[in-house]
C-alpha cells in the first residue's frame, strides 16, 4: 500500500495532477501495458 501511495503521489507531482486523476492514469497505463505484453484481444 505504501509503495502504491508513493507511486501515485510521485506521478501526481510530476504531472501536476490531483491524486485521484494520477491514480486513474497509472491504472490505465498498467492495463495498457499488460494488454500489449499479453497480446489480449480487443
């Protein structure tokens, strides 16, 4: 949990975003990365 909080706060600070938006952006990026790695169908 602490690592996730640190990642979100760091992302928010780098991109000047609210924490909720930063968390959503990180989640979408992770899903997109997994999609590319696994080659999931659309």
